[in-house]
C-alpha cells in the first residue's frame, strides 16, 4: 500500500516537472511599477536640469550685478557673495542629484 502511495506521488511529481520544464518565465519585460519608476526618474532628472541651469545663471548674474552696483556698501556685497555662493552650491547639489538618479536608474 505504501509503495503505491509513494509511486503515485512520484509520478505526479515527475508530471509537474515535465509540464513546468516547457513553461519558461519571461524576464524580458519590466513590471509596470518599475517602468513607472524609471520614467519618473527620467522626467524628474530632465525637469531639474532644464529648470536649474537658467535659474542658476540668473541668480549668479543677479549676484554679480548686485556686487557691481553696491557702491561700496558692505551689506550689499555680503548679500551678493551669499547669493553667488548659494546658487553655485544649489546647482552643484542638483547636478549631484542627477548623478545619483542616473546611478539608481542603472541599478534598476
């Protein structure tokens, strides 16, 4: 009786292995969530670079003009230097964020 039970289980097991050996999973496509995340990273990256470059240029230009036309006022010169320094650091941060997003994108 036990032999028939084990042989029946063995036959079922071999049948499943035989059936599933012909079914191969498809790894060519990404899940929808991953493709949405990838497209979101691309859109965020493109948007940040497109907006940040002119904004940094305008901020640096404003700081330079403020420094140029301060006429010796120390507070305006300090404000202009802070504006220039802050815009350069902000633009560098955005470029670093772009690099991080590119690294994450390459890992996904």
